[in-house]
C-alpha cells in the first residue's frame, strides 16, 4: 500500500484503465494475448489478474499473471521500483515464494507507459508478475502454527535482504519521508483531521505523543535492516499442508506487494506483522506472542526493541487507520477496500489502549517464552 517517497499519503494518482485497455497493454508491451482478465483490489495502484494464451513468450510456461500498473506518483521513481522488483527476484532465488516478472518485448522487467487521456498526461510503470497460488491469511482461521510461521518468515525475509541483497540503486530504499515507514508515525499529525473529533482521534493523538517521546529517541539503538514493510493479512498467501479439518497446518505459498520496502529496523517488521495478524483474530491480544516467537527463532530482539513493541504495534494501527480515513476522502469509490482494517482495527487499538502496555506485553512475552523449549509441530 505504498504511496510515494514523500509525506503525502496519496494524491489523485491511481490508474483507472479499463479491462480492454489492460488487455491491449499486455499484448503491446509483453507480446502476450490475454484470454481472461479480472480486476484485483488495490490501495493506490491498479492490479489485474490475467490469464494468457500459452506461447513461447510466457515465462517458464506460466499462463497466469498479475498486471501491476503503479500509480503515477510512484512511477516517477524507476530506481525504487527496479530495486523492489530485483528484491522479489532475489528472494525467489533464495527459496522464498515471491513473484517473478515477465520480461517486456524489449527484454526489460518494467515499462513506463502513457495512461488514460485525462489531465496531466500521466505515465504509469507497468509490470507483469507471475500469479502466486494460495489464499490470503485474511480468509483462514489463523492458529498458533501459522502465526509462528509468519513471524519466522518476516525475520528470515528481512535477514536475507539485509545480509545478501545488493543492487546499485539499493540506496533508493532510504525513504526518510515515506508515510508508511514506522519511523514516521509523527507525520500522521497532518492527516488526523480525517478522523473528525471523537474518542478514536484522542487515542491516536496519545499514540503519536508517546511515540515521539519513547520510540523516536531510541531508534538509533535498534538494529537496522531492509523491511518488506507490509506483511499484512492480504499480502501473505497460504495453502494447507495437511488434510486435517480440525487442526489444519498451513504453509506460506506467496508473499505479495513489495511497494512499501524501505530501510528500517528488524523490530518494525515484527510489529507490522503482529498488528495485521490481529485484524481478523477473535482473540487479538494473544496473537503477538506466537508471531514474536517465530520471529525470535531467527532474530531475537534486544530488551530495548522488545520495550518498543507495544508502541510500534499501536503506531502501525494508527498509521493504517488515519491514512485509510484520509485516502477514503480522496477516493470514496474505493472506500470499502480502504477501510478493511478499520472494521476491526479501531476496536483492537482501543482494547490495547484500555488494557495497557504492561498487561499486553505480559501476554506476548509469556506466550513467546513458552516456545523456548519447543517449536510448534
């Protein structure tokens, strides 16, 4: 759910191609004939699930892809999109289930294309990525096993990117004013108007003030890394690895949307994963311990990092809820998708605020400690 390298979460930059235009784009840019197409939900880019007629141009015989048309603002940063795409290719080579780009007719991984005939003659970066199988975590009843696996995945992914991924443009991931980077919770001040005047706004204002006082001064003590930045319950795909209906075992089958990649800190990734895994859970406060245990099986947190976790999770809730409210004012037609998190997110943030940091941390840390002498089957 990226949106540029500046503070503006989203201006009117979302592409609006019709299905016929999208089919023609795939043919013209990638030399593939689309036999079936349907739109996919998206925050500020435009995505289509396409099936193509098999021919020698299809990557490794693949016939299903996601056509990704990046918003016009992010499309002005080709180095950033290049790095994100190369990171996906690197992770795929490392054994992670990430998509691979189909090359254009010119042999490139992306192409800048003229968009609709609206004002400003906008241009959009276009990619065709292999379609990954599985269902979003949001669609399954999560259990301790998959929450642990997601935590482990988050740590392993960041560790691989930070230690092994090299690219000439990797510096473009230093996105100091990127609204979705967790360091930038204080930037929410300028968008909080979208909440109106209510109890929700009061809680967010408290989170922002505590974040400024207790998290920002400690950032330099956290261990830096490259973050995926958006391991939410719609960006992680799973499939069932067991036939048991009573106790299904899941494995991650796909990692989507690298548009929020940026330099950050290991503790950011686990906080983001915890927050999004809480969204659909009937017992949200218990989630964090299982995700944390999986993460710490790869990257154990320091005491200072652990001490910031509660405010980082609260900060991510605040980012998601405030930016969604702001963006829904710009794109009322996309409000249903934009407000997915808000359906339960406000309730969870209010619960965290009411229960308090000490009690929530006790639940998380005791659950994680129970894994010390055992890993889930």
